[in-house]
């Protein structure tokens, strides 16, 4: 098992925070692909403007929700990657506010709205004030990003970390078994199907075949990887076939699908299921 260690220098030496964002945003991502496909198809009218703005707002909210999870990040380097994306989101949002002001200005240029003088003291905000406010907010956000993004991302990226991150599915199973042995008060058995060091990841989502048997007062559980997810089955719900094998129609899918998930995250999930059954 490898232990995470932060690099001694900044992101790839002199890699800027924007380059860190670009490098990671180019990795396969279904959400990003949907947006890029829409941009490639073309954004031309008010509906496109409204829909994309709403999508951006929902995405920002979803980012906050994702980060609220107990296991949302494993390392300071994860934090640096997310920070680079959130700072880029702020920069792009500031650009969008500027473009919104310009687009509204084009309505005025077409003669389809009138630009009044800025409102005086005690007067309600009007169109001129709104356009000035959009640009003011845009400038303020750009200034904040310019002053803080680089130093913040660099500090996160270079912060030491000691997360015990497995390199593959087998190391994950072995680490989970070790932690369960310490944290569960009944029998935990690592069912190893191959010698240590003999596993070569086939990248098929089914791991190495090794699993863990966990005993409790009234049930026996089996933990393993299959179909690109981690799952827990209850022995009492298995159906034995004539050839002696056991099949299951129900199982508990754990919260993370990562092959090299943090072992403690999986242990927390397993013990939560076991406790709920007591």
C-alpha cells in the first residue's frame, strides 16, 4: 500500500493553477462532456442563455453538496484540484456577468429598451444602475481570483498528506480487512484468491476475486468488488444452487465506487450496515 505524499514543489513545478484545472478537466467526465457538446452544437438565443445560466447555478449548488460529504476529499491535492475548478468557475461567472451587461447593452442599441440616467439618492435602482452593478461585481470577482487563486491552489497542492491510498482493488480489500479486524468485535476473514503481488488489474470492474467475510451476532456478511462497485451481501439471503454455488438477488451497494477508495470510507459503510441490522 502506498501512502500519499505531497510533492515538494508546486503543481508540476511551475504549473499554474489554470494549467492544473485544464489538465484535470480534460479527463473523461460525463457532466463536462454534456456542457461541451451543447457549446459545440451552438448557443444562440435567449433560451440557450437561460438554460446554461440555470445549469451553472445548479452545478455550483451540486459542488457544494458534494463537498459537504464526510469523504468528499482524500488528500490536500484533491482539494487543490477542486479549488482550481472553483476559482475557474468564479472567473467564468465574472465573465458571464460582463457578457450579460454587454448583451443587455445590445438590446438598448437596437432601440428596444431605453437607458436612463443613473438613479439619484432615494430613487429605485434602474437599468443603468443594474448594468453598472453587473460590471462592478464582475471586476470584484476577477480581482479576488487574481489575488488568491494561484497562492491558494499552490498551498493546497504542496501540503503534506498521509492518506493510506491503495493502488488497486486488491490492496483496497486487504486494507479494509485489516481495519475491520481492528474496529469490528467479531470474526473478520480475508478470503484471498491469489498470492500477494500476483494481481494485475484487468480494468473490468470486478476486482481481483478476493473478498472479506464479516461475522455478526445474527448474520454473516460478504464484502467484495463486482460490476464496478463495492457491495455487501447477507449470507442469509443467498440461494444455494445444485452445484453448491450461492447466488444473491439483493445486496447493499456502498457509497463509493472507486476501486482505490479510502479503506476507512468502506469500513465506515460496512459497519454502518452491520449496526443497522442489529
